[in-house]
């Protein structure tokens, strides 16, 4: 059986598929990194391990709240939550602040737990925590995951080395 990529290359070679232009070339991406640690944290939430309710035996998908320092790529936050509510996400963030101190800035996507940018425009709990700790909250453009590329790359490693292996071991 040939891989999907091999079949795709063969079809292109024989001009049986019209190639589509990429929206953005890899060389167009601007790579950047803060000059020192604790200047910027990149934050995100991913689907995580399955969680079992010890009383009912019900199995649910959990989430992992993550954070990576932009300069050092050190994982400052990896917390499993049952549901990624604003309160759960902020509790995990607060614990990271207690442990490592406050960064100058935090870069996040536009998740509703992190901003009300596309809602009524009010201040959510995450914004309040940032304001109280003197942290500038930066937001990515919608649908632009490459802006938070370091935390997205951390997710890949987390999945490969921990979550996927655990899912295979304990699949129900």
C-alpha cells in the first residue's frame, strides 16, 4: 500500500491533479524570539487524555492547558482539566504565576476562556488576572496558529511522547 503523499506526487507528476498555490510560502513566515526568558509566554488549550469519573465510571475527554516561555521554550504550564472553562484555565494560569512569577506578556489565541474580543468586548477573568499582575495580554489574528508556533510545537511533542502512548495503552 502506498502512502497518501506518494500517490499525490505520482498524480502531480503525470499532470492528473492541478496543484493549488499555498496561501503562504514557508519562507514568508517571520521567525521571532524574545531576547530573554519571562518576557513572553505562549498559551493554549488542547484535547488531552481521557478522564474516568471514579464514582460513575463515565469516560470523558479532558483538556490540557499549556504554556511555553517564548525564549527558552521551557514548559511553564501543563495542567489537565476536565473542562476548559474560564475558571479552570485561569486557575491553571494562576498556579503557573505563583510558581514562576509573572511574564511581561502573554500571547494567546482568541478562545472564549481568554478573551471577549468577539463577544460583547468586556473583560474576562483571564484579562483581569493579567491586568492585576501587570501582564500585557496579546492576541493572535483569528485562524493563525503559526503565531503561537512554539506552544503548538510543544503540543506535537506532548502528543507524541505522552498522550498518544497513553491513549494506546488505556484505550477503551
